[in-house]
């Protein structure tokens, strides 16, 4: 069904998968329409046209933009029965873990404060309901590593810009994310230093892009990818590669190529959190349906599907009945130890930098004909 009274949900293809949307329609007594969009297109849609959707599933980096634009309304955490399981001890310290680190630490801007600004103090009004999250790094082919590196050399972001991998490196075309990874690599290799790696200045962006452009001219990069399936193809290419890839894409690639590895960089991970936002234009008659959808997402089965795809999900207790013992231990570890260790080692969170527009322009110039 998709009548005029339907709850309109927009998001990215990473979470609006066929299995998720089909199950939601089957289990909820709500008429639903789903519209998957490219992440950056989605961000523009949220800010410019909040009347065109009711619920949006998107990155936490969108929160400050959307709130400042008046495009979203607070989520009443009292209407989320599982809220304490998400953020309390049962959540393995999720709220504390996402409030630390460089970049836009999601927990630092999660709640609407008394003065109307976003902050870390719990107020019962959240800018979003946190859901899927992860720590990303880069992937590489084990045989390529063995051929070019010493056996005891620790995994490092610096490999992305290491001349020993010239011609074998691939990066994402997504400027806000790929620039962070390139900055981590440049810093790890001792090529550049940054005052705040999560919020680069104009001069720092120039220095980073100049470095990358020089390496590109030398044939350092094998290619650039926009969608996860493109990343998977590059990772499987002849001769192997060392490249940026998101956890979901890596899981798909590894199912066919067991020699692939996902790095645990000594410098730490790049962290991110997705969440569900309520449109500021959401009509009162659709509000109950919107909260039904939000609560369904943290009920267990949807989150378990995300875990199976290689990410994490809030409300861990709800996931266990839907995961095998091996899948649970592989993801969370005994007592959540693996989870807390991983999220306690975030070098930088995805960020919407002060100079985002400048970064986007410079990144497009760097990519040239590889840009979309």
C-alpha cells in the first residue's frame, strides 16, 4: 500500500534493504512507503524539503545541519520503551563510547538542551534515535601484504599512501569520509599534521589535496569508488589492493575471497552512527505511526539483520534471540568486550567540517573525471 496517508520513510540503500522494508510492511499496522537515496542527496533533501518525508534514516553528521535548519523535531525518548536498553549498561556503554573522540562524536550532540542547542546532557529529547553504527577502516589482500611488507609490520592507515602499494590503492569518492581517511593516512605516515583531524582548516585541506594530487599523478591510485559494489570489484581486482571500504562491503567481498583482511589500524578506527529522525513537518495523525516504526527498528530482528551484514546495532539484548551464538560472540564478544574495545579505539568520528563546502569543491577537483 502507498496511499496519501502512508508514512513516508527516506534513507540510504544500506539500511532500506529489501528484507528490512518487506518485514516492516508485514509486521507493522502502518502504511509505509520507502525511498532509498544517495547519502549526500539525502542530506540535501532533509534540509531543503522536510515536508517531503516523515521519517529519515541517515547519518548522525546530518543532525546538526538538520536541527539548525529546523528540518527535524526531537524524538521523545519516553516514547521509546527500549531507550534504557540502548543507552544504559545493557547497551555496553554505547552512550559513553559515542561521546568521546575527535570529529563529530555523536553523543556530544545527541540531546536537545534547555536552550534549544544540541548537547550531551540527557533531557528526554533526542535529535535522533541511534540505530546502526560501526567502526570502519580499510581492507587489503593478505598475499599483497606478504609480498610487500615485513611480516610483523602493524596495520596502519599509512598504508593507503605508502609508496610500497603504488598502483594498488583505492579511495572512496565521498569527500567528508574519504578526506578523514586520507588525513589519517597522511598523519600516520608522517607526511602532514593537523590541529583537529575532524575539522580541517582551509590550509590543511589544501595541503592534503595537494599531496593526494601528487600521488595520483604518480599512478598511486588504482581507482575511486562511489557505491559499495564498486568497492568490492576493486578489492577483488587482479593483484589485490589496499583500499577504503565500508564494513558491509567488506563482508560481501570476504564471503568469496577469504584472503581479504579488514584492518585494525594502530591509530584507531573511523567511527559512525546512523539514526532515525522525525520530520519537523510530520503531521500529528502520522506521529503515532512514526514512533511505531522507530520502536520496530530497535525491537530485535531489524538490528540482527544489520549485524549479519557486518555492522552493529543499539539495544544488544534484543538481538540475541535472532543471532547464532557464534555470530553474537564474533560481533560483541563475551560480555560485550569486543564491542567496547572496538568503540573505545575510535581515532575520529565522521564529521561535517566547518569548511565542508570548500572540502567538497577541492575533492571534486582532485577526483577530476573520477568524480560523479
